[in-house]
C-alpha cells in the first residue's frame, strides 16, 4: 500500500478527508439550522456562515472588536427583499438590495454608523428630536436631525429617511462576544435608495418635500409690467406721474369738495383713462429702437398670456391711483344730495343708519316666501347670515376697484342661491326663485347695514373696465340689488307695502323687548289675544311667533337664553296649537347652530331644561329624539358635549346620546365629561356616564379607544380621579390601550406620576396590562424616569412619597426580588458635569450613584472575590462605555444598564454568602466617604494573603481534582444547554417580531377595509419590524444570558484551578525526586542527616528545618566532607539540591494557600450555584411571564376590538 511522507496510507488520508468533509457538512448544517432572519441585512451580519470571508470579514471583525462604538441602520425587510438599487450608474441589470446585503461591502458598511459624532448646540443628541453629524464605517457622512436621517458626503444620492424605531439587538452568533448588544435604528428605506416609486407611503419619506408655491397671485397687473420691463417703465412712468399729480387739472376737479353731478365725476375719470391710454400709445410710436422694443415686449407677453388685455390693465392702474379721490367725492355728493334735497337722478341715497334701524327687526317669514318647512327656513337663515357677512365686505378699505366690489355682489348671490357648504339634501329641495331671492336680499341688505350702498352700485356700473351690459348674469345681479333698494325706499317713504315692513319690524321689536325684560303679564296677554283671535284657524306666517332676530333666535330661544322658565313655559304651553314639534326641534341659533336643548344646558337653566326634556320625551319619537340630541353646533358639539352642565340629565337622555360623536377638537361627550376637573360632583358624574354606556352595550364590546383627542390623549390620560369608579379596566371587553402614548410621549401611567394622581396610579398599577418600564420612542424615558424627575422636583411633598411607595411595591412584586432589603435600580440621569448617575431604591429610600463609581465598585468586588460567579468587569460592562459626555441614543443604552444591574442584584440576592451580602448592603446604606479606588484595590489584594499555614497532601489534591472535574463536567453540560437555549430564544424573539409585523400589517389592511366605520376603525400599534417594548423575551434573555456568563466565569475558574492542581502535582513530584536524590547521596556517604530527607507533606516547619541544615552544611563542611575535592563536589551538589528543594517547597507552600482559598471559594460557589440554579431559572421565567402579560393582554385587546367591530358592522 502506497504511503505518503508521514507514513500514512493513502486510504487513511482519503478516509480522513471524507471524515473532514462530513464534519464540515455537519458544521454547516449546525450554522444553517438556525432559521434565516426576515431582514437580509440583519441576517448577513448576525446569522452568516461565511462571516470570515469577503465581503463580511473586515466588517464582522471590526464589530466584534468594538461593537459598542457602532449603530446599525436597518431598512425595512420588504424594501430589502423586493426592491432594487436606484443607482443610475448601474445600467442594465440593477442588483436587488437583498443581493447587495450579501455581496457588497460598501452597502453593508454604509448602514453601520459610529457612535462618535458632532452634536449641534449645547444639547447632545439623546433622542430623535436632536441633531448630530455621524460617519459610517466606510467614512461617509450622515446627519441625524428631528427624527430623520439625511445622507451627506460620500453618498451618490441625497435621501431623507424617517427614523421608524430605535432598539437593541441581542447577538446569538459565536463570532461576536457572548452577551453583546447592538443598537439598531430602523429607517424607512435604504440609504442607497430604491427604484420602486409605486409606494407613496415610502416615496414621501425618501425624497425632500416639494416647496409650496409661494406666488399666491399670478394675476397680471400694469405695475408688474412696469417692474418686469424697465424699458417700458422708463418710457411711461414720468408721464403717468404728471397725470396723477395734484396739480393736474382733472385731479384737482376730483379733489375739490364742491357740488357736482356724478356724471361729471364719471366723465372726468374717462378723460384720465384716455390720457393714460394715449401715453402708452405714444410709447409704442416713439422713434428709434425703444418703441419697437416696447411693441415687441407687449406682443410677446400677449402670446404667453391668453388673458392679457392692455386696456383693462391701464384701466385698473388708473383706478388704483384715483380710487380714494373718486370714492370720497361720490360719498360727498350722496350725503349732500340727501341733506340738501337737491335733485340728481344718479345721487339718490335712502338707506341711512336711521332707516336701517327702523327695519332691523324685520324677519324672513314676514316677506311672503313660499318656503314653510322649519329645516328649510333654518337653511335660508344660515345663508342670510353668511351672505350678510359677505356683503358687508363692500365697506372694507381693501376693496379698491370695481372688480373686487362686483365679486362681493356675485358671491352674495351665489351664497343665497346655492351655498357649497349647505347640507346637500336640504339644498337640493330649496329652489331659490326670483321672489325668494328678493326676499333673501332684503334681509341681507338690512342686516349687512352697508352705508352708501347706492354709491357702491353706481361705482360698479360706471367705473368698471368691463362692459357688463352684454353679461346677462351680472346684469341680473345688479338689477336684483336695484330692486331691493327701490323696494326698501318705498317702504321708508310711506308706500302701502313698505308700511307693512315697518309695522312687522316694530311688532317684533316690542315682543322681543318684553321677553328680554321678563314682562310675563304682557306676554301672557299677547298670547291669550292670539288664542282668541286664531282659535279655529292657523297662525299667519307673518306673526312674531315665527320671527327670528338677526342671530336667528326665535322667541323660544330668547326666553331660554334669558333663563326665565315662566316666559319659556308660557310660550311652550300657549302656542301649542300653532307651533309644531318640528318647529321646536329645528329651532336653532344661526351664529352657533345650537338647539334649544343645547342652549338651555349651556346657560345652566335647570328649570327650562326640565320643561324642555319633558316636552321632548312626551311629544317626540325615539328616532326624532336621537337625531335631535346628536345634532351638532358649529363647533361639532352635541347635547352630550354640554350635558356636564346638568349631568343628572344623563339618566333621561343618556341612551339617546351618541357617545362616540366627536367635535372639531376630536372630543367625544364622554371625553368632555372626563375633562370637567372643577365639577363639584366629578366622580358621581363619571359613574353615571359610564354606567349608562355599559347598559347601552350590554355584554358587547365597548371601544374606548375611539375616545382619543387630536393630541393622543385617551380617557385614561384625562381622568383626574375616580378611575376605579368608572370600571374602565374591569373587563376585557372594555377595549382601551393602557400604554398609549400621547403627543407629549406620556402614557397614562407617566401622566399620573407627573401630576401626582395617586388614586388613579394605585388603580392602574393593579392592571396586568400596564408596562411600567415602557420606553417612549423619542427620549427613551420610562415611567420611572418621570418618577425620579417628580421626586427631585417635589422631594419634600407627601405626594412624591406616596408615588414612590406605590411604584416600588409594584416593581418588587413584578420583579420577584427575594433580597430582604429591596434593592432595585430605577433609571439613569445625566447630571452635573455631564456625568451619568443611576437612581436606585434601597433601604426604603431613593439613592443615587454615578456610573463610574458603580463600575469601580464591581471591579473592587471582583478583585476581592476573584472566584465569585460574578463575571469580570470586562464582561459585566462589555455593552456600556463610561458616558461622561452624552452620545447618540445613550439613554437607550443606559436603560439596559439599569436592567443589567437589577439582574445582578437579583442573582446575588440568592447567594447568601457574607461577601455578596456585604456588597448588596453597601447599596442600601447611605453613601459615606471612604477610601480611594487604589486603596480599595490594595485592601482587596491584602485580603487574599493567608494568615496561617496551609498544608496539602497528594491525596487531598487528588480529591480536589476529582471534585473539580466532576463539577466541571456538570457545569459544561448545563452551559451547553443554556447556550443553545439562549440562541434559540434570541432567534425566537426575532421571528416572533417578524410574525407580529406581518400580523400588524394585516390588521392595518382590515382597518382600512370598508367593513369598518370611519370612527370605529381598530387600533393598531405602530408598525415596526422590532420593538423592544413589545418583546418580553428580552427580559428572559437578560436573565439567561447573564446566567450563562456566570456559568462561563465559574467554569473558567474551575479550569484555572485544575491547572493549578496539575502544577502543584508536578512540583510535588519534583520535590519527591529531589528528596530521593538527597537520600541516595547520604546513604553513599553513610551520613546520618539531622534534617528530613523525604516527607509526604511540605510544611513551613520542614522548610525551616531544611534551611537550618543548609546553614549547618556551610559551617561544618570540612568536618563532614573532608576527603578532598571529590568529596567537596558531592557536598556542593547536596547543598544545591537541598536549596532547590527549599525553593520548590516555598512555591508549593504559597500554592497551598492559593489552592485552598480557591478550592473553598469555588466549592462554595459551585454548591450555592447548583443549589439555586433551578430557583434562578424559575425566577427568570416568572419575571418573563409577568412582563409577557401586558404585551399579551394588549394584543388580545386589539383582537377583541377587531372582532367587536366586525360583529357590529356585519350585523352579527
């Protein structure tokens, strides 16, 4: 058989090669066994079987050496899996982003950012609201600002990506340090960008927003022409200045306050127009290039702008410059004609302030219109109210030309005939014919009270650049206004029809004034007179009972506002033959759109309210009452929003209230009730409201999430007290998000702590769903951070003490700490000279310690107890640098330190050794000034030195070694199990996040489905690929990873001690061999030694004896060995061997102490750790389950709401 150079047969080589291949395949299978992560970027970094090859080798090596110095920017998994790189330099087959994750080193390193950065301003970037300039692993520049990431130098494309979430990642691979954590920043897209443009949800995040068009008015004016073309301006500006100068004869005529006809003013204006037009014409006829240039400019401008009309521009320019002069002249002539009674057919003024006053109480029902239905009448009054506000704009000083004034008249008619804001159903049924339009215009003119209305109409007719004679619609508008003025003029001058209008206005004024003065007798007499007069017939439409004032208020509304129950009862009882239920139901004020019931509640008139409620319950159907109670005013409020004024009405009206109806501030009636903090019977009011809602829904699901305002406040946020009385958290069918954040990033729990709502806090902490360690996504603060801030701000307050007591009791219950002193870290804060401090609870008080001092304490403890299960400082602090200066997202990292400290104290509390108890007791005591760190280290080293003689035998050492090997075998077996468990749980945590991400996406699709009503859409948590707040597995992993590190530390210490035992055995064997040699020398020379030749044990006395023998040999060397040089050589050899034995024995004596201390310590640690191992596992899973409950119940609440919405909308 052929052999190779090493003497191995080829078959053996082949067999070995096959075995190696099998091992490689098995190794690959072991790597591939873990399921792939959904996100390719995370998978290529943390779950890569080719981590030691290009393009991953340098990146992985750098991360493994300095993982605390980097953050990983993670694009969404669907973007990486489905989209391509949009880099235009790649022509043809553009690679997918997933492919770049596994093949492109630049792509990977571009998404890994260094922690070191330059912050803007004095404040560091601790959150997504701050700004910082960072650099990637490959040197590219990024700007993180206000929750966005902007690409900078080094990137081919400028992109803006939203920061979706910031979290941390537990590494499970073997090529990163055990227990290492990485900061992940989830972003909306890849920094390389994508080719996909169909998804608008991402397009708005990956590109800069388009700048709004700041050029609001693109209308061409003559002034713009002059500014745009200096040649044209130079040719005409001086000439126009002369036209408008006060020395101009025509301008002087317009300025002089002398009697003139309006026609003369009009003619003068036309002459000014002619002069202006002539100036422009002359500029076009100028000789030379200037005239041709102006002509060319105007021609080109007319081609570019289809609406270009030079004559209109000239007219508007002249009108702009002389408007004030002309209008003041028109007003002067109108006033003069009215006072002096001179005759000028164009300057007739009849509508003065006094005349408006005489008709101010006229009502629409007295103008003989064909509309009788009360809901249509309300719509017409609403149009009158709006049109009056529009017509009054004529008096606005900004209305400086005829076109603007004409637009006011046109808009007024448009509002009256077909208002776009009208109720579409009602608007279709109202046909505004000429008669109705005239009546409406009469009301508008009277209520707008425009002074010199006749002058405005004259100005529009005679000073407009447009000839309206050919425009039928404009002529119709102007003729309607002329007809109204003529009709009102006739009424004022004593015409028969006009006298009717005056009498109607006067009668309305009289009855309304008596209502305001609470003249019961007069009102009673008037109503009884009406009963006698119209006992058998209908009440005329022109009667005052059907009239409304300028605010749209009827006699009933005025009586309700007066808070006079007698007047209101008289009106309601004595007018029943003529006033129908519909008239009462549709009686609304025009300015506020409030019904009688809303007004009665707003005014706080309980007597009127009782009378009205009895009337409604007696004379209306349930459908009518439901529609009436839930009709909205102009602020979107219903009766339910005002029922806090008299909450006892909830018993009678509660079942008719739409409790989910929102006003313009997104407040529901229930939300409004909960905000009435100054109500004297606040708790009783809430009890009645919630009791009514529970009765309405019976055993069904109740969606309380819909009661959320615009700033994210839920009912839990705003309830001041009495949370227990509301029973809001008493049933799983009460759908509400207990950990919901508002826009200020406060959960209800945080808000209760911040504002000292002790009663609510004690109640909400009883709920399993509450997550006291929930981190808000902006600054990563928890409820404990809010507690610390409140405690520091109000440390002397009794409330702060109660808050701390409640929170601590809850925390120690959740964490299941067994330490009797109750030690637990709460939070970290950056204080003083930008140094981190950790606040913790110990000995029933709040204390703090700097992070740097904490690191020193753990170092000293480990120095003093080197064989303790506590990992070394390098391992213990592997994820935490000393942050004296705040770094990017450092609060997120320091929160993990709090978790680490709590895990450490929980594990140490099980180890009932004096050292651990002393270490933990040190935190419970108040901080005292002590020795320096160097002195503490020196004391710890001195503590290790022995104070006695430790003797070991070979048998004892063998017993130690046997015990340690057995223990190591047990430790190794459990460590392997723990390592596999941690890996699987870490991957499970990630896969569960992928599952929840997909599930949330499906719920979002369901939310947008037509099945759900707009206001009853199911609440879905923000869609993040991973959110550590919703990952209770992180809590379990923090325990198990730390436990694994303790096992590694313990196993390492055992191995080190076994090596020491081997070394001891080797030294002991050498000493034994030396002893035999010495014995042989003595036997040859027949010398009886006074000292020991060989001993089974080495002790300090035996070493001293050997030292004495060496000294005796030096003193009596001639007497013992006096036989020449040969004998002297043996003596020298004997002496050297004896000295060597002394040296070896001294080393062995020292090792005896070290081994004994180490063995005793390790035996104690192993015995304790094996004993408490199961307890620690039970504790970790117990804490995990308690942390799982809030997430699971919150998730279950989402499902219940979805099912509830489905059952409601599908009619199940």
